[in-house]
């Protein structure tokens, strides 16, 4: 096989290696030839030569006996790449000690994410979107997965990454994600969790639940000790746990039996009980885990609803002392049953990361998403202040509508007037929680708004800027996600 330098010299268009804008980390040999990514007319494209070019769609060239294909970054070509280069295919990561979800709503964050994750023994979930996010961004799971595959190929990242069908509620959504090769399913049980039990009278709870001898044996007449801590159920605790979670447990079993246990490849299974207004007590966590175990459901992670508030894109709000005490118990219960705790809405929760690292003993899954979008908007505020001001004002006009989808305590009156802020100070808005949440929850509106002629009001311009400022975004993002990881690791190192 010829060397890459010699190979490049043969390409007539390229006039040699130096003039072609190649992503060096993407150069990979395959059998008799070479495959790599390069930039042509501002677009990333694949160049494929040798016998495998038949696997790709694109434009073929033949010159002096050398044939090659220039292949656009389509779904079919992503499939071909995943087949030929297994490191571009997602793997199951929840069974690793540490994994970190990096929801990339824009499909441009891979470079920054991989830049930082390379320094840690933590497995990234590069493809991680909920159906709500897909709808808000007009994307498909195909696109989300393809962007992740192309970015690991481009950056030469070969350690493995996960793909999470995040917060999926229905069987059809789960089938959709699994059919594409997603390696993790986060089952959102919120529609099967009773949120009204906290306000019920004792009589009501008793009327709605039946306790049999098996339950008494498992929870009331049994000494339950986890890492030296005794969990003591009263009859009311048990009835309440049943009422709140029994349907969610049954639903999880149904999904597990139908999809997860039958899957030919390993699929990580996460149970999410976090998107509800009822905090998960340690007793309830134990009850859910134990019932799942007895029902034969093997989970990899559970996302409880912790005390306090995990609002999007800002630090934890709540009593740190109480959080620490409850986290300690949740982490011990997870260890006891042999799975990891999953922390949702993990963007920017700087005051609790160290505690999470500490009490999980370095076994965790943490999910972020919104913060990656916020860093992209931060780049806009730095590079194009006027564009940022326009978007910011538009976001203010959509704020009320957006609060329908998210629980936030944003006070938009506390956000300074962008017209009175000097260009170089606009970036400081990203230290202001109210401004962060404003931009955070309006992303769908910002990306979808069109003018009278049907053209995107911001989206096209935004992507152009992000492409141009790719390096700045990657650097800012890697620094910011790095701050998350450094604290998590500090907790157990
Ligand atoms: Zn969640």
C-alpha cells in the first residue's frame, strides 16, 4: 500500500497534500487505500478511494489509474462509515464507571466535546436528544447520530461514545432509536408516576392501595440495611411508594421485556423518574429498584428526582446539606443494586459536582444539553454583538410562550437592556442566571423563526457564524465542560 503522502500527490485536483484542507486526524487506511475528511467549498466531505468507494454515494473521479470518490456527509455515507470503521458506531457506555451526556442540539459541538473528553477516562454520550429537542430543532435521530459519527471520525477519537434516546416515553420512539443503533434508552416514566399523592390524605392512600403478605415480608418485616444505614418503611411509606411508582415499574418491565432484553447488541437501560414534582425519597428509590430487580428488569442507571431544583443551564438551587445527605443514600442504594446514579439537568450544577463524584465513588452518569447551546450563543455575543442583540430581543418576546415547556424561575426584568451594554460586555450576560435561562428556553423559537418570505430569521446566519468560529466555540465549550468534569473528578480522586 502506498503512503498517504504519495497517495495525495496522485490526486490531480489537489495539487499535492499541502493545498488540500484535510482534517489530519481523520486520515485512516482501509485495506488497499485511504479515507479522510477534508473541506471543499466550506463543507466537510469524505474522500474515499480503493475498493470500498462502492459503499459510498458521491461523485467518482478516475485519473491515471487512480480512482476515488468525493462523498457528502449524508446518512447513507454515515452508515457506510459506521460499517467500515467501528469506532464511528456508538457503543454501550452506561456499564462503564463514568459516562457523561453531551446533548448537542446544533450538531456542531463534537470538536469541543472531544477536545476535553480526551483528557478523562469518561465515556461521552455524543448523541443524546429527547423527542422534544428533535421537534424544537427540526432534527431527526438519523441526523443526531450521523453528526456524532462524523465528528469522531474527523477528530480521530477512537475510544468509543454512546447514543442515548433521551427521555423516550413511547414504544414507537424506542423502536425508532433502536432501529438506528442507539445504544442507550432513557425511559421517561413521568406519565406513569402519580404526582398527586403528596397532597392525598392518609385515608385516600389506604383506600387506593392493597398490601399483601409478600409486600409485608419484603418491606415491613425485614431489616433493610444498606452500607450500614437502616431503611425503615412504615406501612404508609410503603403504600405511598406503591401508589406513586407501581405503574412506572410495570411500564418499565413491559419496555424492558419487549426491547432491551431482546436486543442483539448491548443497550444501556436508564429509568428516569426525575421529571415529576415529587422528589424521590431513599425509601422510594429502594422500593423501585427492588421491585425492578424482582421483576427481572436489569437497569444500568436510574435518574431519581433529587430534592431542591435542577433548573436548566444554571447552578443547583436548594439546601446543600439536605442534598448531600440524600445523595449519600441514593448513591448507596444504587451501589447495592449494582447500577449507577444518573444526574439529569446536569448543566452548570457546579455547587454539587464534587459531592456527586464523592458519594458515587466515581460511578456516575451526568447529562448536559442546554449548556452546550448556551456556549454557542456566547460565541455569538462575542463575535457578532449586533446579531446577539437582535436574537436576545426576539427571545424576550417569546419568553412567556417558552415557559410552557420548562420550569424556570427566570425574572426577565433583572436582565439588563442589551442596547445599553457595550459590545465587549455582552458576554457577561452568560454569567447572569436570568439571561442564561432566557436564551436557554427559547432555543426552539430562535432556531425556527422565519421571515415573511419563509427564510430563517436567524438560523442560517447563526450556522454560518458557528462554522467560521468553529475553533472559538470548541475552545469555549471544552473549557466549560472541563469545569464540570474537573469538579466531578475532584470528588473521588
Ligand atoms: Zn431528566
